C-alpha cells in the first residue's frame, strides 16, 4: 500500500488522465482514496510516507539539455580560467579574468503609499499598487580573482553601452597595463560572435573575449553578483524615481566592494565531465 502511494507520487498526473500539472498533497490524497489504494488516509500520514523518501511531487525545477555542439570545449575553458589556467598553462600575475553581463529592465516602481518599516511582530509592509517611473539596464563586470566589481546604468543595452563598460574597466589599472584580460560573456547581441571579438580586440589588444555556451549563463560568475543585487537592493522594489534606482545601485556597488571576496566556485572540469556523461545516458524526446 505504501509502495503504491509512493509510486503514484512519482508519476505525472497526466499519465493517469488527471487534469493537473503536478500533485499537491491534497490532490494526491484524493487520488489514492479514489482509486482504492487506501480507504482513508490523513494528510499527516501521507506527508510522513512521502518524507521517508524525500518525495515532494508538488515541487518542480526547470532544466535544459546542452544544445551547443561545442558545449564541453566552451564550458571547459571557462572553468579553467576560474582556476587560473588557459590552454593548459597557468595564468601569470598580470593576467586577469572578468565576468560581465547586463541586468535588464530594472524598474522604478513608485508605490501608491509609502512602505512601512518592520515593527515587533510585523514585517515590512509594501503597497501592492505602483506607478512605473522608467527602467534601467545595469551593466556590470566582476573580477573573479580580485573580487572587484564595476558597473553602470544605461537607458538600454547594446553594443555602445557594453563598450562603455569595457572602457570603464580597461582604462584603469591594473587592466590598462595587463598582459591579458579575459572577458567572459554570454551570447547576447551586444557581444556575440567573432565580430564582437574583432571589434573589441581592435580597440583593446590585450582583451580576450570568451563566450559561454548557449543557454549556460550559470557558468558566468557575474550572475551570482546579480542575484545578490536582486535580493539586497531591488526586492522589494520601491523607488520614488529612476534616479533613485541608479543612486542605490551604484552606492550598493561601492558598499559591496568594501567587503567583497572571490566567490567560492567549486564546479570544475571533472564535475563537467561527470555531468555531461550523465546527460548523455538520458533518453531525449525529440519534438514533433
């Protein structure tokens, strides 16, 4: 009986013609009783049975198969750079690794009533309704090993705004006199492909542009910094003006830099090899 209940929890509802995306505890309880698996069961008992095998069928997580034919090569060289290696050789003291990207559509949401601070027994309160007061694109770069962050707010993304970020970094030491500065970026239109490589290297000969594989932004450490910004600066979003958004972003950037440390990146080439081997063993469903 317990095994049957757990087996049902491990099936998608659609397989049993149930019009649900996933099981909730209440829906699963209803289904096992409707099918006569048990005559009666409480939610607490069902929870206990599922917990024995850490089953949570109401939870879900999105995932995607790597579809870049050069995924292993592209991902591997980024992981090497994080360990201060390039093409099999260690990086020198005048070589740096910078991760960069754009965080788009950062709105200034002006709440219809002022937010109220927390009080004993009461969390901070934020008015649900708001008026939009514009949006910024926040472009940022993160020095992986020196834990330095650089950023700017732009009205929109594009080649020119991204090149202004590059110039902001490359015009200052130690990057200006570096032997090489590796820039890890995704495949966004502002820095995509060989044309972006040629354009940037023509202006900055020591810059080496390194692209992540398609759909692999998780390999770019700047996304970790953006997640910190989202949690600590932008949530909840309550700004009187667009200027206030810019002011807080740049002041937080300066504040963060005072205590920043390199991120503890633990995913290595060996982990990549294991991951890709595991994915290769999974059957893929081809879309019709």
